[in-house]
C-alpha cells in the first residue's frame, strides 16, 4: 500500500518514521515534508490547499491511505474532499475539525453534553468583551477563537493584561483567529494531555503526555506551540484516565455523531487536573506537536494498520494500541526570537545521536547544509525507564548539536522528575 502523509513539521517526521516501519507500507510519500522526513519518505511538491491536485496525485500514485498531520488542512476540508473521492483518509471532516478550529464551538458542545470545563463567554464585539471581563476575576484566560498556531491563549494576571489581550485580538494581532474571543475562568491544577482514536463509533485510548507550553524555564514567558514533552504523564492515573474517557471523550464522540458530524481521527484533549477531577481545557483535532514525537517513540504497534482501520471505520476489529513501558522525552530546540520572529538560516550540524532520535521540525537544506527555517527547529527525543534517564540522554544530544542561534528549555519533565526523586 502506498501512503501519502500531509505536513512538514516535527509531528509529521515522527509519523513518517513510524509509518515507514509498517509492513503494509510500500512507498511513503510526504507533502511537502522536510529534510528529516526525506530520510523516511519520498517528498512531493504538492500544493496542499489545491484539493483537486491532492486527489489527482492520490489517483495517479495508487494511494491507499492519506494521513493528514496538521490542523490547517483538516479545518480547510481536505479530508472531506478525499473521502468524496473514495480515498481512505485519517483525519476529521471540516465540520468535526471545528473542535479545534473554533474554541467557542467546543465550549458550546461541552455545555450541551455536560462535559466538565471552565466557565466561559464568547464575544465577537470588543466593547462587550471588555465589559464582561470583571465577572471572571483574576487571573483570567483570553483565547482567540480560531487557529493561532498554539499562540492564541493569554493568561492575564492583571486587568490591564486582560484588556490588552482583548484589544490585541480584535485589532488583528492573531489574524482572523481573533475575530471572536473566548473569555474563560482560570482553572487551577496540573495540565496533562490525553489522546484517543476514534472512527466515529468505536474509541480507544492512545496514551498520555505532558507538554511545556511556556517559552522559559520554570513555565515563564509567552505561550508557544510547545517546548518539550514527555510520555506517559503518570499524574494522569488509570483511574483519572477512565474518568476522562467516560466524562469527556465518550460524550464528545457521541455528541458529534448525534449532530451528524461523526469524528474520525485522533482526539487530543488538553486537560486540567483540578481538585474536583479532570476538566477539558481544549481539543486539538490532530496529534500534538511535540506530543506526537514521544507517543510514536513508545508505540509498539503497526501505525499504518491502525490508522487504515480507523479510516475504513473498522477500529472495533483492530488490535488495541500497545505501548512500551519506557518513558519518552523530547526537547525542542528553537530558533532565537521564537515565539516572536525567529532567526532563520542558521547552520546546523547534528552528528551521531546514537539511540536518541532527532525529529526535524523547522529545517531546510541550502547548498547541502542543514539550516533552521522555522521557529521550532529540532525535537531531540530519548527513551529510558524513567524521566530522569530520558531527560539526561536527550540533553546530552542537545548539548552536542551545533546550532549557535538555537535555544531550549533546560527543565523539560521537571514535575515528573521531582516525583521520581520523592519515590
């Protein structure tokens, strides 16, 4: 079977690495890919926004499965067009992808399905939003409703910060994503990520992780797309995972099906583990980045076989996902200036990394030399029996990589490492 993978980041490199290991995979194509993905797949110069061109490529290359990595093409309806052409695709329809494409849509669904989440209000008028702020207290969470590359969330500690965030969003600071804003109650607890796979009817758990969103050590500075992650997130105990499935994931899948927009793909639930139990922060309609990297390092099954079963609506008959007992931890190496305007073009030399896997996120080749081409550039990913061990292995490789203008957080996994040391 030939497979087409859509995307070009670290998440897609991890998916390509795992898909290429499948006995089902004859030729793996990737569009547009990156230099790391090129080690696993044949790169294709394909305009992803041109849906007809993607369908034509699939027809001309006998594609048996399309895996859509990023959220943009999903929200744009690429999966719908492929399904209409009879091509098996892993990823939700545009209607179902609203779970990520509109934070307000998800909050309204939570209200209807009685899914535990933060109190909220939706506003498409700046003055109304500003007038509504006081009832939420401080801190308060201000979110751009639409897709903002993981950066459209502001945790405001003061009223001035909250007002400035609203002003910025309505003045175009986050583009079209900020045409509507969601104001949310600030929730207290530890964050964790839970993943589930569904074909719209059957559901299986697909592991947990903990991301590190703030740019600086100690969780300071602006939010980013993620500076590192580890899996599993043991703070999300089996008992809590069962509650997440019963109280959050299953009602969501049922509500989407009842609305005539069944969900096919991965549901990534960002959770706050509060004193009253897990509450949904938000959904993503694709694998997390960099959570996908640590999940793929631990997943011991055949990814192509599993995703094909979901694409065909046959998840109930598939082998349940199996993960190794090891911990996987990834450190993001980012370009100077990120999450603002990153410096591009810096030369990178990786060298021998042994058992540690370096997934490419924002790289390109110039005259045969690897260079930085984005904000998050490399994902240095290691496995070990403990977070402490995986962290040591990952940072040893980080320190050996020659990337003069790159930087990283030095404390990925700090919460779980502290728990390990306490016994």
